[in-house]
């Protein structure tokens, strides 16, 4: 095994491991087979598992996700790719009304063990319709688990958990992280859904991050250390289940919370996390809670404009310093 | 009927056809009961009754294998019952009882009997067609020779998911049947007013290189034969078929809708073409006595009367049920 | 004029007033014409304005909202009906990716003055796919204004503002309020988008509500008064613009905040409001912030079950009493 | 060309055809520039170039009135330019300049020139078809006899919005043209592998009772004539038409895609059927001298060279632009 692997390759590796373990795991999506994925996240799958298990579909997002649902209800474990997460809007009926509800509304008669994987997030100059961080769209609907790894070993470990899960999981792969590298995941590596990971210990302030904002938070923490502020960085890894306990535990120590999101402030997942803390963790707080999220505008094309909208290390460092001084 | 008994309609005997008739009676009476219970306030929310459309469900189900999959709409009582749900389970569901088919969490629009392959009733128009395609894909992958059937209304043919499903199923030559119950109306608007072609389902099949048929959906044996042939083709690997079964609902669209938007002569013509009458004529031709038919009627009546009583007397759903069955572990925890 | 009007009739009245003023206002949707709307919220429109301006559509949510967008870009002011708000999921691409972004991504070249009206919310036993309060789905996307009136005069006043707005507005009509009655709106009544309304003054705690939760909050306030707790009730009326200033102003007085939502706790709009307050209003707070929202489950069919999921007067009263005792 | 000059192609004179040719050259050279600038890092994000597909845009635009509406996809540079956007505005947009067509907020995928009826390029497959239907409805309501045209790819015909649009437009007999640029590929997958019919657009028109035509999309006069006829029908109240224009892209799908998934002989065949060559042959038949053609080439080259320089030298977009144009008042305030 190489001693580093890209996040991108970890996606294909994570899927392949599960396909080897379990013949009921099958993939479908646009250009995932012969083309090996628009983001090269399905490299090798067609070759290893053949066209029966790796199906190229037409541009029919509703049919893709709806068919995955029907297959999941009848004994398969489909992994459906929606190429860009923005296109979840094109099959949102399945995301919002069908997949998360069918088990409940049938009184538990059916099970929907499927994964919808999708490339999420901005920073690449893809403009308003191909850059969004839309984990909040999915978080708005009870009944879906949500994974959004920030490292290549978590990609593999969470992919294993997602595919083995008997509950539907939406799996966000961040476009901005695809080229990042990390140690390869050990054989059989599985990361339980809903367990946050403390990426850096600290005493003064808790930075809660997800996916692309994890490296931002880590870089900011490094800079903050230079300014004498000790920041703890928590990678949530999943939004559902949401590991509130990990955040509250950290606040016992730091008493200051900053949540760093890529999705827009308006309607972002951080609002829910903050509201739990402002209720159950109120007595722990020594200062206002800060959310650093994308501005409430569509994503602009130009780099320089996009950098204004999506929070970067400078903005985070500055805001945390202000808070630390509170 | 199991696989080996899916013979052409012409080979069905009096006993077989009487069984189909009795099942239609059972559905008709259950639908009437649902209507009356709604009107008397014992059924809450909404209902979309299928009285008048029984032949589609009963004919189709009889032509399928027990392990085939069925997906239906909010107007799905007939499909649930044709696939083995009892009138009691159904009425109990409508009446919010603990003994309901979906433990009172689904209601009229979501009747489901997964244990006999009836994989749900869906209330968003068109949403279940891709699911049926997926179930057919799954059958192919597992090599089971099962067939999946999606039942849907005429109005459904104008929503995008319909076309995405037909194309995907056609390209993959999947064992799926698309059965349109063309009852000529959406909610209150005639389908002809909003559709560019006269046969909303059948006239679209060609756009996906699929064979199609327009049939009398009120003749249970016609439905049976069309579905039998299509299922045979599907199992043989010859891909999907679109069947447009013309039929008519006896009640309004939902709840207490009096359906005054339908011309009186049209209603009359269709009431004269009642699937029960047609089946009775078929029985006559097979020399089944009036007496035997009346006995079937009486059996159906008894079952439904008993079902009404049982449902009325069943315990209410436990409020704690509101918090179960979100996840496969039975719970609903979304956070630590 | 009658001295009371139902919320239901106010919808049709509000639309009719604008159609009379401005010939560019046109309506489209399923069963809105001859049938006068599934909820009878378009009664009289076809008769008064004719089939050119009141068009019955096929069941094609994407085409309905997409066509409204195209018409809005070319000089009309369309009012599109999506019958149940759950079906916004069927045209969510237009709600999330197209309508709110086209002005921005063209550098301001086009304007989209349209209204998407929809029947929202639960409590009627319509089950998991016809009962949701989905204002959070829309709130998750920057670029849309959101109105959700609780009274019949606000229906008329906000409808006027929404239709006259050069920005796209999603207008939520609550199914549970349709039969409620109130005084008719004065001629020419317009309610500016983004202004909350104080429905009841109070000193001890601020209850923030929207649409269906306004009457719940008012009933709870009445009961709380009996328990010696003076509750101020604020009807937000709009989610975008969000009248945070009104909430902060009230907190200056009460120092205690309870947000009452019908959408699920997870991803609900209250999270965002609370996060602003936990930041900018932190020093005003004397107690934890409470959100009372729907449980994170699909909506069940049976009355008794649905009542467990959607917060009612008992639950609100009880939780506020606890908070007041903090 | 204004309304009165929309004559049949057979009546166009040498001057007219030379103008079409020059416009195609302009687009071709701008696309090459965009490619080179992307490769050299001056264009960020992504591009989807239309080199090879110029005849569709230029032929169609010439057959429309200036006040007609056009809606295009992320592969829309040619439509923007055919409707009046200058190479400089386009390249400046791609290079994130303040002078860009969309002030650097849209980028390659969203070129828009609303002032001349080019109402946008949309990056979600199929999303703009309903918009074109709506614009046509609006034209009808306002009594302007304008026509709306949606251009889209072959892959778009398998998404639901396509069918919803065709049906709605057909039922309402709206003045809208659905012009498919069938370049035989989605991103990297051949359209034939995922589509049930051989002509993805034209073979679907019948499902909505619409007339259709499959044409050589690389012959600018063929496109011109087909669009002219369809627009005439639309303006006369005879409803929509589906035109499937067969064409081919010279570059890969996007960015640096080398398009190795396309068979060499297929590529060669299509490069031999270049719209510029075909137009040159047309010009020859009209006795236009090689010299006149070369002068047109030179003019196009100069315009594009100047455009590249101007765009390079233009100021970067102002970062403050990120916060304008959300609302009609120019601002972005979502709260008090
Ligand atoms: C996507 C969507 N749009 C609208 C509705 C509201 N609605 C429920 S039933 C119905 C009419 C459906 O007509 P058809 O498909 O012919 O079925 P039928 O009711 O006649 O059985 C409509 C518009 C819905 N449930 N889903
Ligand atoms: C709804 C949606 N699904 C997928 C994509 C990703 N995507 C972008 S272009 C493309 C291929 C489109 O093919 P076609 O319609 O033939 O247009 P062409 O690129 O050939 O011009 C795909 C799949 C998208 N943009 N939108
Ligand atoms: Mg119907
Ligand atoms: Mg193509």
C-alpha cells in the first residue's frame, strides 16, 4: 500500500472494499462506469466489478435516486451518485419526501439501505449552480443520515459505515478536498456514523467544523496558537447523528464556541447546533456563540469574489481572536 | 395464483373467475365502508377511493407471481387488498387503530403490505415509478425473474419522473410494467385539457421504444390477460410494457368531493360499464349460477361487515408510535 | 364588506386585488381555474379574469415554476401555485438553483418578480407527504423572500407586497389556518415584507412565532398570564427578510427567548434566529434559549400521533413555565 | 436581420451568407482563445466550448427576430455571441474581469445578454426548457408575437423537465422552439448508450403531438431554414416545433477533456464536416471570392485578438461585487 492516498482515490477505494465484501452493493450514476466518474472517484470499479454492478445512467436524477430506493427496498445496497450536490435539487422529492419517510409511514415494513454520494462545495470557480455546500438541504429533513468526511481515512471508514447502514445515508464528498492526501485506511476500517473527532486539543475556544472547514479550522488554530489562543478543533464528520455531546464536552473546558460552516448562514446546519448549545449548554458559555458561514448570496464565479463569500482562514482567525478577547 | 397457474384468461375456469369477482366485491364494499366511515367522521384526514377501478388491481394481481412487486398511488386501497391486505387491516389503518396496516402512521394514502410484495402507496404523483424500475433492476441483479409493476393515474403521465422511468427501464430492458389507470381525470380537471395526446400513457410509450396497449380496464379478464402477457415478456428479458387501462372512479377524487365537474351522461355511461357487472356477465357465460354469485356477494359482505366491527373495536394507535420506525433500529435519535 | 373574512377567502381576495391593479399579474397551477383551487383559495379568479390569466396546468411542477420564472423574466408577474408545499421538492431545482440565483449570476441583468404560493403545514391528518411545514427548505437558500401570514389581513397585505415585489417570494398559506376568520383588510392594504408584528405585549419572556404557531403562542400566553408569566408574542410574518431587530428589541425587555416552529427542530429556521441572538444578543439573555419545534420524525397520519410531533399549546405553556422559573 | 428580412435561405445573397460565415469564424476563434486561455491558467473554473457547433447558433439567430428570446446551456458561448455578446465581453467574463458580460459573477456557464434577448445560460441540465415555455407564454399574453427558443443537448432529452416542457407548450400551443444540439455525447457517455430511441429529441416529439425535424446542424443555411419555418409557424399560432440538429463538438466536454472516448474515425468524419467548410462551400456556390472569405477570416481574427488583449488588460472584478445583485434593489440584506 502506498503511504499516502488522495481523498479522491479513497472514495473509490471505500466503495470497492464494500463491493468486495458484499455482492448486494451496486453503483449507479452518470458517467461512473467507463468514464470512471467526472471527479475520478469511481476509478477501477467498472473494471473490477463489471457493468452489472456499475451502471452508467442517463441524465435522470429522479430515476437514479428513485431506482436506488426501489432496489434498496428489495434486497440490494445501492450507491447512487449525484454528480454535483447542487443536483440534489433535481431529485429532492426522493431526498425529502420518499427515502426518509417510507420506513416510518409503512410502520416499519420496509428498509432502505442506500447511499447517495455527491460532490459538494465550492472554492473551484464553478459558479452559482455547481459550487454549493448543500448539506443544509439534507439536514432540513428528518430520516436521513449525513456523512461529510474531511480526511481520506474518514472517507473510507465512513463509506464502509454508510454502505453497511440499514438507514439511508447522504454522503458528501468535498470537491475542494479531492486532491488532498492522507494515510491510507487500515484494512477493515469503519468509522461509526455520528461520532465527532477531535482534531486538535485546546483550552480557550472550541472550533466546530465539517469537511472543507476542518482544514480551515486547523490552519486557523495554528495561527491562533501563535497569538496565544489555544483552540480545540472538532470535526463533526456527520450531521446526523449529530454529536452534540462531543461539542458540549469540549465547551466544559473552553466555554467559547465558534461553528465554521461552508453552507450559507441563513438556514445553515450550525444554527441547529448553536440552538442546542444555547439551550443545554447555556451555563457553560462565557461569551457569545459565533457562527462563521458562507454569506447569504449565491456563489459567484470569480475566485476573488468566491473568496469573499466562503469563509477562509483569515476570516476565521480574526473572528476567533475577537471572541477570545470577549 | 402461483407461477404455474398464470394461464391465458380463456383457460380460467368458473371457480377462478368467481374468485376474481369476489375479490372485486370485497374491495368495492371496503371502499363503500371507507366512504361512509369518512362521512361519519370515523376516518380522518383524506381518502382517495378506487371503487369502479377494482378490475385493474384484481386482474393484474391475478396475473402476477406472489413474489412480484407492486407500487401504487394514494389511490391504492384496491392494490393493497388485491395483494393480500385484509379489509380489516385497511379500515383499521384509516381509522387510526393500532391494528392498522401501517400502525396508523401511514393512513389511506400509504397502504403497504410489504410481506406480500405490495411495496407501498405513494402520495407524490409519479414518485413511485422510478422505485418500480429499481425493484425490477434488483430482481434482474438477483436473478429472481420477479417483475415489478407500477400503477398510476392518467395525470401522472405529465410529470417528469414518468418519462425518466420509461426511458431508464427501456434502456436497461428491465422487467417492469407501467400500468396506467386512466380514469380521465386528475383531481377535478379532465386529463384531455392538459395533455397533448389522446392516450396519455400509451401515446408516450413510443418515445421510449416501448410496446403499449390501451385496454378496457373494467374487464378483469382483459386486464388479466394484458398483464399476463406483459409479465411474460418482462420475465423473458424482453423489457417493459406500457398498459393503459381505461376505467372510471365511482366516487369523487377524494374526501367528500361530489365530482360535479363530470358530465352526467359520462358518469352514467361508466356506471353502466361497472367492472362487477362485466364480471357477472363473464360468470354467466361460464354458467355460474346466480346463486353462486350471490353467495360470493354474501361472503364479501360478511367479511367487510366484520372488518368494520373489528376496526371499530380495535385499540387506538399508541401515541408512542409517533417516535418509532425512523431508523432501522426502531428509534428516532438524530443526535447524541 | 363582511365584517369577517376567512384566511382562505383572503388568499383569493389578495390575489384578485393585485390582478385588478396590474394586468401583468397572472396565475397558473393545478386545478386553480374551473375547480377554484383544491383548497378553494382561488375562488372567483377564473370567473373575473378569464382563462388567459388563470391557467390550469398539467401535473408538472417543474414546468409550472420554471414557466413562471420565464414569464417573470419577460414582463409578467406570475403567481404560481404549488398545491401542497411538500411538492416544492418536485420543483426544488427552480426554488434552490434557478429563481434565487439568476439575477445574481447574470450580474443583475434580469429580474424575477414572481410568487410561488403553496399550502403548508400539518395538523389535518394528511400523513407524511402532505403535512410538512417546509419553510426551512426555502430558508436554506439565499435569494428568496419568504412570507407566511397568520391572519387574514396579513394574507392580503403580504400578498400585495409579494406580488408587487421585484424579488421572488415564496408565500406559505397554512392549511390549518384556512378556516380561521379575521377582519377584512382595508382597501389598498399592504404589509411590507420583513416586518414582524407584536401580537401581544409582555415583560417576562418573548415568544417568537410564525403562521400556525402564532395562535399557539397567543393561547399559551393567555394561559401563562394566568400563571403570572407575562409573555410577549411576536409574529415574524416573514422569514426573509428576517426581522431580527424586532426580536432583539423585545429581548431588551424580557431577557428570555422561546422560538416556536412547526418545521422540524433539525434544520428548522429557528436555529438561525437563535444563532443570531446567541451572538448579537448574548448579553441580553438571562436564561437558556428554547426552541419548541416539531420532533425530528416524518409526520404520522393518526391525529393522536401527529399531536405528539407538532408542538401544541400544552407543550409550549409547560416549556415556557420551566424557562420562566430558570 | 429584422423581421422583414427573414427570407428563405434560397433568397439569401452572398453578402448575407458571408455575414453568417464571419460570425461563425468569430465564435470559432473565440472558443479557441477560451481553450488556450484556460490551458494557460488565465481562465479559471470550467469551460464547455461550442467549437464545431457554431452553425446551430448562428443559423438559428439569423432566422429569429431581434426581440425573440433565447435560452441556452452551460455550453452557450456561441448562443451568447450569436445574440450580440462581443468576444471581448465573453472572454472578460471567463477571465474574471470587471468588464465581463456578467461582471464575473456568472462565468463561462452562465453567459447572458438580456439586452438582446439572450436570457441566460443554465448549468443544470434541462432547467431552462420550462423557462422558455414561460417566456413564450408571456409573449402570447402580451400579444407581441415574439418566439422563445430553448437550445439544449441530446443528453437533456432524458430528464423530466424536457417532457414537462414539451407537453405544457403543446397543450398551450405556445410559440416556442425546442432546438436540440445532438452532438452524440453527454459528458463522456454516448447518448445511444442511455437512450431508448435513436433520435433523442425528434423521436420524443410525437409523445406530445409536436412536429419535429432532424437536420444537419453543421449547415448554417439548413439550420436557418428549419428555424425560420418553425418560428413562422409559432408566430402564426401553430405551436411549438422540435428541431434536432446533428452536430459535433471539436473540443472535449469541458476543461481539458481530451475526449478519448470518441472513436478516431468518428471524430475524423465530423471534422471533415466542419460548419465553416460547409459555409465556405456555400459561399463558393454564391461566387464569393476566396479573397472575400479571407478578408472575413482576417476581420474575425482581428476582433478576437483585440478582444483577448482588451480582456487581459481589463481590471479584475471588484470583490465588493460578491455582495450585490441578490435583490432587485441591488443589495443582499436578508435580515434587519
Ligand atoms: C407531484 C404532485 N403534484 C400534485 C399532487 C396533487 N394531486 C394528488 S392526486 C392528483 C391527481 C392525479 O391524477 P391521476 O394521476 O390521474 O390519478 P387519479 O387521482 O385519477 O387516480 C393531484 C394533482 C400530488 N399528489 N403530487
Ligand atoms: C441535472 C444535471 N445533471 C447532470 C449534470 C452534469 N452534466 C453537465 S453537462 C452533462 C452532459 C449533457 O449532455 P448534453 O445534454 O448532450 O449536452 P452537451 O454537453 O453535449 O452540449 C452532464 C451530465 C448537470 N449539469 N445537470
Ligand atoms: Mg386520473
Ligand atoms: Mg450532447
